[in-house]
C-alpha cells in the first residue's frame, strides 16, 4: 500500500522563496502554500498539515502574530512550526521559540539542512503521536478494567444484600426504600461543606446507594427464633440482636480483605456497624458520637428509622408520614446528625410517592 506523504504548509509572502521551498520539498512531501498570515491560519485549521514553515517578515500579519493565532485554535495548536527568516539575531530567535516554534532556520538556507531538520522533526512527531496513542489506549484499557471491577463489586454487594433479604423478616421493599432515601440524602449533601470530602461525586452517591442494602447483612448470623420472633424481644434477646451490627462489619471486611481498599465495601461496612449509633453517643455497638460516626451510617440511621416508623410491624401499626417526619426532626442533634436531618426535610415531600411505589405486601 502506498505510504501517505506528510503535508508541509509553506508560508511566505515572496513568490521566489515559495518556489525554492517547493523545489526542495515536493519530491518527498505534499506542499501547501499560503502567501500571508491570515491564509496560513485558515489552512492550518482546514488542512491539518504535519509541519509549518513560517516566514517571520510579512506585511499586515507577521510570522510571530501568525503563530499566536495558530496556537489559539484547538485544531492547529499542536502543529510543529519552523520559522524561516533573514533575521538571524539571537533575540529574534528567542522570541520565536518563546512563542512555541520548534526550530528557527536562517535565510539563506542549505536545502539539505532544511530537509534533514524537517525529517528529524516529523520522525519525532510520529514517535510522540505513537506514544500518545499507546498511552491513550492503555488508559482506555485501565478505565475499562476498572469499570469491570466496579461492576463486579457492585454485583457482589447486591448479591449479599439479596442474602440479607432472604434471612430478614422485613421485606425487600424495606431495603429498596431505605436505599432510595440514602441515595437522595447523598445527592442532597454532595456539595455540603461538611460532606463533600466524603461524597465526592455522583459516582460516590452511587457507592452509598449500592452499600445501603447491606446495612443489616449481619442479621444472617442471628438465629431464627430471635430474628423471626413476631413480638418484642426480651432484654437478653435484644442483646443478641444488637450483635448484628458488628457481625455485618466483620462479614464485609472479611469477605473482601484480599481486594485492598474499595470505597463501596468501606461504606457498606461503615453502614453495617454504625447505623445504630446515635449523634449523642448513646447508641451501639461502639458508643460513637457526632462526627465519629461514619457518614454512611449517619445517612442510613435516618433512612432506617423513618422506614421503621411508617411500616407495619407485628407489634405496631404504621405511623403517618407527617408523624414520622416529626419524629426524625425531634431526633435532630440527639439521635441524628443535624445536617442529615436538614437534608431529610428537603426531600421529605418525595417520600410518599416512593412508598407508594414500594409498598409492603400486606399478605
């Protein structure tokens, strides 16, 4: 297959100079000609030459200004430029190089020298472009593999969440509802100064939403006679039930310890162990208070309690939405992070519609 010839844009206002350069270059390269700076800027954008030979001393727009205009355009800013000029003083050369020219050839020039410098520059450009292409390709592969791993981790966590559904007498609708509340809270707080360090992007919002169904994964370790007891638990049974927070943390950290740090797993583990902690420090299992409690756990605490209040349980009827919202507000600064409560208030009007979509099966 015939090799594609490189394109050289020659810019000079003197016809004789152009004819000389065409005679030197045309045997090896495709030569495009411009006799003023304005035309050179236009051709650089349209033709995309591999290299530009640019005269400095031209009327109306000199070579320096022409190069400035070429560099302003995204399509032409990276094209290598050689200055060709009779001005051979060091200051003129420095000016050209400072503007981004890659070489500076003084007139009169030796044809073989011009050809050699062009050849060397084009070979360098080719190598640089090839390295960039390879680097971009590797970056694409890394991004693709990273996304594959993220999807695999998401599937793993979702599967663990499904396991919790099978063991827990609370419905899968409870898990989906709390997941949606956590997602909306995270979205609401993403740009909050106290939370932007932890909810860094929309991707992190997705991490919190993916982790949410695992908050009660530790209940897989609680025996059926306690987990499925229809009435209220005794004090001893309650102490056993409270162990599910630590169990969930241990399950998540243990199952993925070989994977190294993963934000979704970290968030899920924090939710599991911390969603029964209280802002005032009277919660369990570790008695953490205020900002000692992980962010994911603070989000889940509000979502979990709200859902428990508006849901029917064997020992209680569901609270009306307005009453449940008031209970959350009353817990501000005691049970719940005040900032999370404010975010909850902002989304509270959306919740009845969510609950209509994910109603418990009354049967």
